[in-house]
C-alpha cells in the first residue's frame, strides 16, 4: 500500500512476501517504485474484502504513508529475533525521520491505519472460547516466548515457553495457576521472539513480539475479561523493566545476519514460476492437469534502486556493522 497526497493505492505480488524487508531496504522512494511496479488492485476494490488477500494467504505486507511519514510492515521472512533486529537496525537508518512500526496484528494494523477497521476482511465468526490452559517447559534453546509474572505479593517469577503469544494466551488467566513458582528462571542463550508480562496486582498483560501475533486483537481474549492489554510493539526492554530484570536477556551478535542480508539485498527477485511448473508436472499417464493461479505467473518486481541508493544502502550496512554488531540484553 502506498499513501500519498491524501489518496492510497493497493498493490499485490504473488512472490513478494518473502522479501518485504529487502524491498524496503533502500528507503521510501525505492520502496514506492517497487510497490507501484507490481500489480495494482482496481481502486473500486480497495474497500471491498474481495480485493484483498486474507490473513492466511497474505504472508507479508507493507504500508508506506508519505503523508504521515509512517511505515508499517510485517512478514514471515524474519525467521528469528536476530534477523528481525538486523533488518530493523538497517531500516531505522534508510528511513530517517519516519515512524517505523512492526505490524504485529498483520493486515489488521494496516487496515486500521487506512481507516477500514481491524475487522475489515476478517470473517465474522462466533467468538472463540477459552481452551485448556497449558504450559510445558521448553527444551534447550527452544524458548519462543518469555513469560514473566508479578504475583499478588509483588514477587516476580519467570519461565520460558515454546508457544507463540496467542497460543500461550489461549487458555485464559487459568494459565497463571499452572506456572510453578518453584521453577528456576530460564537461562536464555538466544533471544526469544516474543515476551508476555502478567501483573496480577494491576491485572495487565504486556506483550512484545517480533513475529505476527494474529488473533491477539480484539482484546480481551476469552478468559482474560477484566485484564488490560498493553502492546509494546517489538520493544523487549519494556518487559525487562516491568519484571525488574528477572531474566537477563542475551546480547545477540547481528554480524552474521547483517552480512547475509547484505549479500542478497542487491539480487533481483527470483523467477519462481519455472520451479513451480516443474514441481506440478503430473506423472506420465496420470491424466492429471496442473492448474496454476494466474497471479503466480507474474514475477515480482523489485525496487530497482538507483546507483546512489545502492551506495547509500551499502554505507548504512557498514555503519550498522561498525556501530551495532550486537543487540538485545
């Protein structure tokens, strides 16, 4: 989505979800060219759910609002906290003066920004019921979500969890009775993707995440009636402060992720159609016919940065590598 001059346009790419951060890396001008070079949805369908992909099929998206100098984005390409942190560090420098927000509610955040409402395109369904609360200690290096709780007596306890945010909250506040106070605090060797802090004194739930947390809104989720949700974006330091630093978070070296991204950020988008057709070739004599979505036949149009934009991005990578080889903690 591109917002400019009080109007906005909607564009779509079948193969673009896996490279959202890469298409944003060269800054606002290059990103705008990239989006406009891909298929534009008819303006008449912008406010029609049929003109959009749904939460299942839309694996990544970005909204570039030139009027408010705001960038909203999310994707499934982050694959771990270190990669997300590396991407965020670069975007913070290539989008100077812009507010950059990770859209943890996916399309809901983008729809809300456009004034369509978070429920736009999300089928009205019977509100879910609270499931069975669950918590199992993760194995070594399997902590996906850090859980911290301030008990009614003011004590803070901490646990690791292999479940993502919405799944972990799915059983309601009965979860708090399952978390054993005598369990040792986790000793993290890698940054978790997300964190949840529960304060039983104020009945608040604080959440930060670097992966999409679809289904967290609207709040409250079943079983959390009477609790206030505090959204902390991607800021893990908010949990550290709220939990009195109960769990030291490891400082993560971003050098590997930065260098890996630098190697591929200048590559043109791959043409995935030949591989798709090869994979769909029916066995001889089967009588089967492969049917391909027409949008899959349209290759993704990359940003095609100018020489000046390429040089500027390389300078940003060098700066980040020199000044910020690690993050977290």
